C-alpha cells in the first residue's frame, strides 16, 4: 500500500478513498486530509473527526 500511495503522489493525483482500515498514513505521502465517520452502536447520529497527516504523524484537527 505504501508504494501505491507513493505512485499516486508522484503522479500528482487528487483522490478520495473510503476504507474502514486504510488511513493512507505512509511516509511516501507528504500531506493528507482525513475524515473519520464515527457511529457508535448504530445510533441515528454520526460524528466526524478531522485529521491531518503531515508526512510523519496523524494529528486531530480541533476547531
């Protein structure tokens, strides 16, 4: 997966991906905006968590 993200970065693609387990946080990706949709116990409400990947760490963006 690391190499796939490296290829996407080298080609200059913008992309949107969805996954329950894939975050895209690899050293080959210099920056990334990540949104986690959290729905506890199948209730009728979802919460969005916004993260930024800076090439080294995934950081929660707090407003």
